[in-house]
C-alpha cells in the first residue's frame, strides 16, 4: 500500500475550490453608513405610527365631518351623513345668530382667561424660581412642595378644588365667611360670575409650577460670575434681575409663554370637572373647548362642533406663527 501525501498548497487549493463551488456563501453585510442612516428612522417609526393614529388621522376625520351634516340620526353611519359644504362654518361665524353669538362670547371669555392665567402663572413661577436661586437651608424642601401641584393627576386635583368651592360645606366659604367674616353670606363659586374666579384660581394653582420648573432650569445656565461682577460694581438685586436675569431668560420665556398659551387656551379638563356635572358651564366660565364639547355632545350636532374645532385650530396656528415670527425677529435684532 502506498500512502498518498497531499501537499499544503494542494490542500489550500482544494479548500478554495470547495468554498468557491460547494461551500456555504457568506451573506453580504449592510454597509455601516447605510445602517447608520436607516436606524434613526426605524427608531422613529413607532412614534410616527402613534402620532398618526392618535392625532393626524382623527384630525383628518374631524375636518371631513365638519363638511357634513352629522347629527344624531346619522351617528350609526356617519359616512351616510349628507354633505353640507361650508354651511357649518357659515353658521359658526354668523355672529347675528344664536350659535355665532355664543361662540363669540366663549371665544372672548377664553382670551381673557388665557391672558390672565398665563400672565399670573409666569409671574408666580418666575418670582419663585428667582427667590429660590440662592442656596439656603430648606431650599430643596420648598422646591419639592412647589412642584406638588404639577405632579398631581389633573382630575384628582380639580375634583378636590370642586369640593373646596362648594357653597354649603366647602373649605373656601368656611374660611372666608365663617372664620374671617369677609363676606355677608356664603358665596356661590361654581355658578354665576364667581365661576370665572374659580376657574382662574384652579388654572393658576396647577399651571404655575410648570413655569417655576422651566424658569428654574433656565436659571442654571446663567453664570454666577455675572452676578458677582454686578455686585462688585454696586448693582442691587432689582438691577441684577433687570439687567442679567431677565435678558438671559428671554429664549426660555418665549418658549414658556407659547406652551402655556396653547395649554390654557385648549384646556378642557378643568372646566369639565368643575362644571361638567351641571350640564353646562356658567356663562362667565364658558371656555371654547368646553363650548365645542357641549355643541357636539349636548345638541348632537357633530358637524357644527367639528367646524368650530377646525376654526379653533386655524386660530391657534395663526397666533403661533405670528408669535414665532415676532419673537425670532426680536431675537435676531437683539443678537445683532
């Protein structure tokens, strides 16, 4: 018997031939540059899908409904509701009719409420953040206490306020009328003209901690050397606030005011929990979001309610665009 000896070169050649013909082929790898460019879109895909399902598609459906005469008779099959064109919009903006007058009244109530609430939230939040900027004993405890209204669930907080504003057994009347004797009789806080004050107090209570949190975060970016130099030059507290703090917070305040405006103007939870059990909000606290809800679900005229919602959306888009244009122009002017 003769042994066959295979040389290393022959083995290598045979191995290459087998791998080239019968061996398993390796899968082509995705280039690193392509993989890096695709991964961000893959990660964003769930958020985009949820945004489509929760906001975009319902908004498109609402716009379509605003052009239909969708009432209680067609609610089981809203696609069969007759096409009304711009009739719902004409009724909404006809300020000589009852529907138009009530919508205009609700709009002005909302404007006054939003300006007052946003202004007071910004004032309270900015003042508290500036006062708690310096280190002292108990500062962390005060910051935690101030943020409690922002951390509480909205419905639980507003329900608590609704109990506090009850006429007969509420804590507000017990304190003002029974204990301090500031009024001649117990006041109605959830009906009548006082309801606007009630709505404003609750909105301020749950809104100013957000302003406090944002301004407090913005204050951390201001170098302490600026205050030390100003103090050496003889600048007092008010001069430091006017010359250093407020100019440094300009960009933060621009975003803060816009967010507070949009949240407050669209606020539905507060009036619904405070006055929803009564069926209708009082005239002095008839915010436009709750007004649209009542127009849709109380009178079962979803076409008219959808048209009002679209008009509200257009108004907010215009105001937001104008606000951003004015603030960006002012920022460029100050930087230049």
